[in-house]
C-alpha cells in the first residue's frame, strides 16, 4: 500500500480511512505482540485511531480533505513531542505525560507544572496531524536519545534492576517467511503492483491476529512459535539455518520497522548522522533526510543540535515525494520571503530552521519538474507516463572517495549497477569524481569529527536531565554503599552533586553515558582546541569540498567537472545479528558500531538533502553470494544527495533509481 | 505552579581554614601575634595591617594607639606601605525588557511596558508564574529569536558605556555547570564574540559619607553613597580620555624612574599624609570596559528550612523560575581600579548610566544589578614609589597610564561573587585586601579562588568565605550555541546600518547628564556644583526646569509686571529653585526613603518619593521670591505639600494655615499703632519716650516681639521694623 493508492481508494470510496487505519493498527498489534519487533514505544488506543480516521472520512466525503495525507496512518519517532501521546525516548520517564489528561502536565517528585494549559506539541507533529489530517498509529521506538546505529540502545523498558531492554528487530527476515505463506509470492512492501481489489480484500479481512491474511492457520502458528523461540534464545529452534534476529539499524529503528512491516505509510523520524537512512537501507524502505533546517525542530528532543534533521521513512520514493510536498508547503513559502538564516523576530520557533536556504531560487528552479500534485499522485500506477529519458539534464557524480576498501563486493556491484541503471534508464550523465577532487581521507575524517561534535553537543543538550526537573530522581544513598560514599570521588561531592550524578548514572543507558562523558571530555578547556575545534574545522572542510562539487543552479554553468547529485551506498555493512539480549553478536567494542555510519555522516555534516533507496534486487544483476540464505540483496540502500536546498532534485533522481 | 526542590550542602557555612586571621574591626585586621612575630621584627607595639580605601594601599603600621584607629595620628615612621589593591569588576544588569531573552514569558518589567503605574508595581508575583517551557528547558524546546527590545537595550548600554566597537555579528555560546537554578545545565551567554567591546567609564571615586554634609555646600560629596557629580567628570574626563589614546606605551612613565635615593621615611610620610587627607574632592578616574555580553539569568534559589531532624540531608532549597532566562548584560572591566572607593564609585556610575538610559532599574537589593569583584594585591616596590611619586597622585596626567598595565608581581585574583550593595563592595574589597596581604606576608599568597561575602550579623564583621578554591575550579566547557544563528545586526535585520541605528538610539537617548549640567549652567546661571547635583538625579532636571518656568509666571503675576521688568530677577528665581529643590525637597525625600527602606542606594531617583510637581514648587518659589512667604513659612508649606500630596496650591496651604506675610505699609502701621498705643504698653511707651539710647533700643525690641506675636508671625520683619520706627518717631514728636 502506498499513500497515493490509499488516497485514490479513499476518494473512490473503495475503502475508508477507518478500514485502512484499523488494518494498520492490526499490523502494529501483530508486530508488537506476535512478531515481537518492539517497533512501537506506544500504540495509540484503537478507538482514538478510529475516531480520527472517521473524521478524515467525513472530510473526504464532504470534499474538504486536508490533502493527500488526510486519513493516512502515520507514526512519529519517540523523540518528537506529540501532545498527550508523547513519551520520552529515554529513561527520563519522570516527565511522561499522562495520556488521559487533557492538559499536558508533567510531574517531578516534588510537584507539577501546567504549561499554560497548552498541549506541548512539536511543530512537525502539529503540521502532520493537525494541518494535514494524518492519523497517528503510534510512537515508534528508537535508540535512547538517538544514540546508536543498531536499535539496541532502547531505553524505554529499562527497569530498576538494570535489565537490558529488548532491542528492536528487523522485520525483513520474518516478512520473507510470511510472504512464502501467501498465495501472492511477493514481498509486502515495496512492490505495490497488485491491483486495488487485492488490497481492498486484504483490508476487509484483516484481524489483529492475522493481519496479513494468511490462510493456513497452522503455518502461521508454527511461524509465531519460531518467533517466540528465537526471542527466548533457544538453540536450534529455526526451521532453516536462517538467522532471523537482525538489527533494523538505528536510531529511527521503530520508524523503519513500522514502515517496512506496513503498519505505517509515513514514519516521521530524525536523522543526525544517518539515523533515517541506515535503518531504511536495512529494512528495504526509503529514508529521506531533507536539507538541515527544512523543518522546525521545535519539540524535537535535541541530540546534536547542529545536525538533527527531521525526515521520514516511506515505502516508496513516490510516498516520500508526496510527504515532502505536503509537509513542506508552508515552509517553502516562508523560505521565499527572504528571512534566510538571519535573526528575525518573525522567524519560526526554531531559530536555525532554514538557515541554509540562502538562495530561495534554488527551490523554484527545481520545482518546475513536478506535475501538479493531484494529477501526479492520484493516478500513479495506472497512468504513469514518464519521459523517455527523465534524467537527461542531470549529471550524477560517483565519488571514488566513498569507495573505501572495506566495501563488500555485493554492495560495490549494487553501486555500479545502480549507476548504470540511472544512465541507461534515466539518461543521466555519469561523472566519476576522482580522488584528486575529493580525497578519501576526508571521508574517514568525517566519522571521527562527527563523533567528537556529536558527543560534545549531546553532553551539552543532555545536561538538563539532572533529575531535578527532568530525568529520574533516585536516592543516592540507595545507590552507593557507605564505602563508596566515603571514598573516591563521591566524598568530595556536595549533596547536590551526589544527587545529580546518581540520577544521571542511573537514568542514562550505557551508550548515552559513554557519549556524554566523551563529549564532556572534548569540551574541557584542555581538549577544546585540540579536539572540538579540530573537528569543527574538519567539518567545515568536508562540507565545503562536497559543496564545491555541485553545480550551482543559479549560475547554470556548464562546468563539466561539476555534478547535480551524487550516488553512494548508504551503508557498507549488513545488519548485524542480535541475540535475544539485544547484543550485537559479532561486536564487543561499542565504538565499532560507529562504522555503520561512515557513508551517511559526511553528507550529514554538510547538511545536504539525502535519500536512501532500496536496491531493486530483481532489476539489478546482483548475485546473492552470501551465507545464511537471507536475501541480503534486500538490505542494500543507495543514497542520492545534492547541494542544500535541492531536495526536490534528490527525490526526482531517487524515483528513477527505484 | 511548582517548586523544583533540591538539596544543597551548607556550603556557605564552611569557613575558610585560615583561623589565624582575626578580624577585629571593619577597617583593619590584626595579626595573631604568634604567626606574625617574624615580620613584626623587634618593635614592641603590635604591627597592624591597615587598608586605606581611598588610595587602595595596605599599610603595615605599629598599633601604638589602639584606641583611635581612625585617626592618623600615628607617627609616620611606623607606617609602611606594603601592597596596592588591583581590582576589576563584572556587573550583571537585568535589562528592563518585557519578555525573557529567549522565550515569550513576561518578565517583572512587563507591567512597566504595558503602561501600568510603576510606582505600584509589585515584584511579589507568585513563584513560577512567569515561566515558559523554554525557560525550564523542557526537552525539545529551542530558544526563540531574541527580541528587538533586548537588542535595543543592549545597544543602549554599549552607547552609554562609550563602547568603541559594537559588533555587527555576535555569537552565543553555552557555559556549562550544574546547579538547581540552571534548568538547561548551561547558560546561554556570549564569550568570544560579544555584542560590544572597548568601552570607557569616567567616574568619581566614592566619598565616605559625612552625615551633616549639605549637598550644595559640599558639591563634591554629591549626595550620599557616591552619587557622583557628573560635571567635573566631563571637564576633566576629556583630558583623561586623551591620556588613554596616547597611551600606547604605558611603561614609559616607569622607565623615567630615577634611582633617586631619597629618604624612604620622607616618602612614606608624604604618602601617608596624602592618603589620609580625604577632605579634598577626589579626581575622576577612568575604567576601561573590556566587553559587554548578552546572557541569561538564572533562577532564584530560596533556602528552605530543614525538613525533619531525621532527614539525612541538611535542608532543601527551592527554585523560583520567574527570573530564569531573563535578559542580562554582563559588563566586564579591565583591572584598572586600585581601591575600594574607586570600585564603589565605578559601580555607582555604571548603575546611574544604565538607569539614565532606562536599560536597567539598578535595584541592587532586588538583584537587578549585581556585581562581582576581582581583587588582587600587588607589592609596592619602594623604589618604584620613589620614582613614580605621582603615581599615587591621581590628578597627575600620567596616572591613568599606569593603570593600563597590571603592576608587576600582582598576585592571583580572587573573585568575590554577587555583591548587592555599594557598602558590600567596599567591605569585600577591604576584607580581601587585608586577607590577601596577610597571607602574602606569611609567604603563602592566595591562589585563584572564588569567594562570597557573608554579611556579618550580631556584631560580627563582614567576611568573605571560599566557595571554590583553585583545585576544584569549574571548567565551564564553553561551546558555540548550536540552536541559535549568529546575531547579525545589519541592513537586513535592522532596516539600516548598525551605525545609523546606533546614532538613532543615541538621539532618542537624549542629552547626557554632562550635557544637561552645562546647559543648566548656561541657561540658568547655576554653578557647576549645583547643576551637577540636579543632573545627578534622573527626574530632577525636568522638575527643575518646570519649577523655574512656573515660578517665573507666578512671580510676574505677583509683581503685576511684564516679562522685561524682572530681567535681573530671573537668575534669582533659578538659584532659589535650585536651592529649594536640592536642599529642602531632596532632604525630605531622603528622610522618607530611609524611613521606608533604609537604603537609598538603589532608587532610580529620589524624586520617586515625591509627588510635588513643577507647578506647585514653582508657586512656592515665586512666593518666596516675592516676599509673600518667609523661608520658614515656605519650609512648613513644602513639608505639608510633601507629606499630604494632593494638588493644593502652596498659596492656599499658606492661607489655610494663616501664614501670610503682612508687608502692606498701612496695615503694618496700623498693627504697630495698635500695639504701641495699647494701654497695656503705656509704661513701655513712656519709657521709650524718656529713655536714653540703650533703653530705647531695648524697648524697641520689646515692641517688635509684641507686634510679631500680634501678627501671629506674619508681619514682614524688615518692613514691620520700618513701620515701628515711624510709629515710635511719631509718638515722640506728638508728645
């Protein structure tokens, strides 16, 4: 199911929003309770979903729909405030809003505060749910504060005994198994080529126990038992030698899983160093990170303020394009009024929003490629008429600097196949960017500068969780023995310092503590110049050298050296296997997971728009030369990125790639 | 509403571990004899360290005359200058803007901006009432763009502090530390890229209060508590400023030093006498401002009582977030100050300047303006002193130059935080001067420390206590603020260039006190001293000019003549107005302030306590000038006007009380006749007629008293005497 198809079916009255949202709820329920994917931090109660959906139905019936997203089931990442449904993505559960109250109140141990009786909601959630009329299915799970690439640092279920929380699991192996039980031997997500009646039938017969409509109940029961055994970690429980517990990637793990499994047609998430693109590559979905500052970050829990970008994960590039245009309509208007990046009282609640949109013409330049929104999307799939060579004017750069020696052969061949596909099918011009124009050491340097900057800003942004207002408040005396309290660093502390350190030591997960400590270290006066400033310089250099490779749309120069977009793989790795405790089975060093982001981080540092598209394994001539029988070809993503503000162009090229 | 409660250790109760210091008196410190014997040498009287607040010099002197420590009667031979204090200040001033720096929450200044009466403004707003989610660092909130009023207030501060560099681009940074009153865990401030740099303040050092000093008489005293006199500053300040610009080689004056081998004793004598002669008015001093930065205020911590005896924690503190996130400017000075009275004078002056620009209400006791001092001591090299004799003499032109460089071997600076009054500034400097000198004498000079002033109570003197020593200095981990773009002030954001914008603000600011003073001298023929007193008060200038205007009108009516006819009287009227304003009205206001609050340091204007306007005061002046009220009557009328308020004309008040000068000749003669020819006084009249000269004079005095009593004190004294002599002469002739 795609957004376009759903919108078309709503308007032709073949299905209602209520039916679709109920189906989404069933899928989400199945994912959580039968497949144990842990993709949701919180599921919205069914009656509230249906109430929202029926309002959408009424609007569509009366012809005053709020747009293509009206009635579409969506999810939002846990670090984005969504009024009363919001739960914090961390152990700082003391500020959990209680879902039943109309006011957004929070309490500390000692009292509570009402924020002027207004529900605290992020700008993006308001835009999506209130302005566009989408129906919220749930809040998706994530790595604590967005720290992690594997979805295993989920802080939500941490209890007092320090029991490890359950990780979020990749749905793709289970989806492959489920598909084998279906008559239509097709994957459920990216191939939306079944006819409408197939989907209508599916929606009507959906139940929470069997939303996929599998006829053979015994097979389903067997599969679910296998899931149970895997989760429990029992040996030799698998029917085949496949290993089904894989990481979905992070930190927007739940967002990717929900989209991949089908319960959400549009999952809003955040991307800091690759948090949307990596999980989307590993779950065979489309992950889109717009230019930094496109959407207001107001109401989004800050991790790395200078990199955090709101984006989304969808099943197809077409869905991404619809979401981009629906959510961005207003911000585009604001962008054109010349308030770019300057102090202005009338600017949005996020002072850094639209900082990089210096040339508003840039957007207009690329806008003409679109057909009118309704035409474009409503009849897609039936009357899709595309030009012979839609990318004839586009120059696609293949930067050799990104071709690191660690790249597995299968990903290398996927990369070249994708490039060839853009050239042959789209008519794009391929330009190889040599080492001399963009040196590979910069790409490696990007990773380390990212972690210096990210940890520094994280340690700063997280210092508000001291347990006095936010964060857990524990009794330090219960945490430390008398011996501890009277020896070592504790005895030099004042009562307040001891309280705060107890709260933070208890409240933050391991990865968070590591990053906060690392960040504190690089900001200290003796390391600020050697680490933080060096990283900032490296960042500026990377950003500038990438920016210089792009053709400026303003001058329209026909410089042969310059390109419009660049194509690189999203990840150089495949999802690691997880055990039932959520440990990465192959890695023991927590910093090793950093390497998963090596291809996404240089792009994040520059604030460039980037979209990760799953490689179409059938279309491409790639051999599955890997063990385990899991079709890894479905876990490869290709990234298209371009200069800041060229979001439309990125989506347009991505559409061809898919 | 909520309280954020947290535990604090009784940090302030930890006394510094230096028990050998015994503070005996507010102004000097005595060595404990055992530890000091080494430097006390063989002189039998106990040597004492004494701090001179005017010169900033710490003397070692023999305490031969313990009873009169204040007098400088001690033989000069026993006074040895040891150290010079070197002081820099940091002032945190809360801007009077309606909203907080980065959120839309109202501040306590909101009411003023809404046009509500500021007289009745009430700071007792409920705790945590003016709080936005941003202020308490609610996760996901981001700072909102800074408001225009904050920009304007910051620029105005830079203007009044004469900043040479106001930056088109300034940036915000985060300063990290954990405390209960800092919800974000960091303060958004400006560090490396402040909004303005390189300012200059010229001020008069504080002058110790003499209770009976009259304002007019003692112009240099210029009001208690260092309300500095702006007038001489301007004149002399010009010269000083030139001194700064020429001062590229501040060492030159030191290089001139001759190795004059003059008698150390003589020198010390001259130094002592100089420093002790406090009667001459001090000369203006200039203080360089390093930078002005915009930053957030913290919450207000309220110390709660201990919850229960069994509780393991000492007590809880509570935080009121109404102040959290309010806009502050921090003014950082160079260490150009050399004494406690200079520090006090500089703070008073800056406070006044900010008040005049309407940037900060300057209420130190409410924390609207807080001051941190950086105090260190430099050893006084006798040789240097010989060569640079004029160094101690601030009036010398070269004096300013030597301030620009830190004296050699200046010790570690000690920061004394959060001083809330001029008195505390003086007390803290003095305490630090003596404490540091003492430690230096012992060979264990102080390290870099942060201290706080504990105000003495129950007969205990004030003292500073250590809150952070060098070892556990806080690393603030400054980091560029990633949530805020740079603050750019250019055509795009201001609508005109920054220079044009600053000029516009400067014009709106109106005349400076200095300009106003010279105008008053020019236009009204006042003396500089008087003009200085008037312009030293924000509201007095306007009141004075209105008073003169109304006084002139009424005077014309009383005299029943034209404008031209009273040409010569105009100066008389303005002098009268100035005297009545500065002496009588200020005195009344001051009594009422001290009755109300006991602290006049922080009021914006003394006249805030008075409801008397120019019309009523002018009426009074006219009546005095015309002679229809004697000055003692006028004082009574003024008192009534001040106490009762209202809108009654002084003439009506006088009439209602029967205070009416009788100056009509006929009436006076009638009055005299009735008394002189009163049968009761027949014997006196007879004695007058017959008596000799001496007797006559006595009788005349008797009649004056009787007539005055008969007129209930209303008779015009001189005219009445004239009338009496006429009557008596006539009586003699008639008989």
